């Protein structure tokens, strides 16, 4: 993946330019005072990163929608 670097001010002033870079598969590292403060990455890369970070954590077949529904039900279920 190609990576570009921009200061926070440059990123703010040229957002459209950096948005196009990301839409074309590039990653943009944003810096402030010479230190990295964030990254602007394509959605596919973000999903891949999250999926890769969960590798080995989820056991057996895991239905994300079902798990989400169960968690929401537990969280918002009222006690009478």
C-alpha cells in the first residue's frame, strides 16, 4: 500500500486531495508538530485490519449479526 504523509494543516486545507488518494487505495499519515497523530486509510484496509486482529480470538463458527442482537437485547432489556 502506498503511503503519503501530510501535516494536520495541509490535510485540512487539501482534504479533497487526500480523500481522492484514499479512495484510490492509498494511506495518508497525518502529523502534527512532527509526530504521527492519525492515519486516513481505505475502508477495505480498515476492515481487513480489524478482521486480522481478531484472528484466533473467535472460536468455532461465529455469527456477528446474532452476537450483536444478543448483546443489544441484554443491554436494553428492561427489568420489570
